């Protein structure tokens, strides 16, 4: 039976369900949230009751897990009739299959990434960038972080890496187009998701330098050094240190176009002298 009801569902961050712009399902029990999340992420395929029961109640016996699933579906039917209408269930399977339209942020992100790839392959760079930017904007937080079930870990990491990869591509394309500020913005967003990405730390330092703000680039380096010491108890790589030492050199010309890649790699004498000078200034 068709209906004009529409749902907008968010799984990045807390599970949020909007019906015509208004939140519904507020205060759903944790197991019910997990059930809905799983069904939404796998909405194209019916899910066996046995598998659902095992995934959601792995520490229970098969019989108890099946009972728990049945009770959870009954709770949904009793307290959230609109959501219950979106779920098809028979004796063997359960599936998110609403008789009305719905939008899921995870699906939209992957759809936009596919479009971006198609547009880029067709040589439509600007359109591809727009799709890619819209996709990463959807990734506001990790996938349903309130869920600690084992089944969600792989999917959460996959989407996280997909977003990081997309941000890296945006950084590269904007930098190649000499759009330093846009590239820097995406690099900073990427570091908020994973600050231990050395390549992105390097990109931020480089982009600040290209924008003529060497002081900010040096601050990024020092913060990264402190982060490495705290998180992994290791120094930065020689490449990172080379960029830092390059930034400490006396500026040759003014303006953002004066910055180039580090020139110290392979020049051991200069390297040692500058490293010694840096250590002296850092500890003096």
C-alpha cells in the first residue's frame, strides 16, 4: 500500500529519524536501535531471523536470542507503528522494506561518491568535485558510535576510510588547481577524523606555507610532534622533519609561490647543522 509518508534517517552520529522534518522514535531502546541500524544498512536484502538474533544477542542461546528478537519486534509494533510499517517480517526473515519513500545518509554518501567517480571519468571535474564535497559533508560523525556490537565495526571502519580517501582526493585536486585555501580546509577536516595521518599533516604544513603563513605551518609541526610523542612515543619521519627545517630557513622571496618542496633530503651536512640549530632553539 502506497503512502505519502517520507523518512529522513541519519546513521552518522546518533540514530536520528525524521518524519516530514520532525523527529520520531526518540528514546528507542538500544537493542531496537541496533536492529533498525542493521536492517537499514542491509535494506536491499532480507535478513534471516536466526542471523539477526545471533548478531544482536551473541551471548544468548539460540532459543533465547530468537525470543529476544520477537519481543523487540513486538515492542516496535506497539510503540512505534510508523517504523513498524517500514519493516517486513515473516517466520523466516526480517527486512526494512517501507511502503513509503525514505532517505538514508549512508546510502546517499555512497551514491554521491559513485556519481563523483562517474563524472571524473567523463572529464567533468567541477561536477565531480561538487558530488565529492557533498558526500564528505554527509559524514558528520562515525557510523552509529553508540553501538558496540561486533557486526558494526567493519562497516564503521570501511565508511571511515572511504571518507578519508575522499578527503585526500579533494585535497589533491584543489592543490593541483592552486586552490590552497580549499585544499587546506579539507586537510584540516581530515585531521579531525584521524590526526595521525602523516601525509595529511605534511599537506597542512605545505598548504600553510603556500598561503604565506609559515608560522602556522611551524605550529602544525610542533603539535604533530607532541601528538606522536603522546600517542606512539615516536619522532616524526625524516620527511616531516625536512619540511620543518625547510620552513625554518630564511625566506628567499615573498609570497606564497616562493614555497617549494624541501631541498634538504640527501644533504646530510646541512641537515645536521639545521637539526642542531633547531634543537638548540627548541630547548634554549
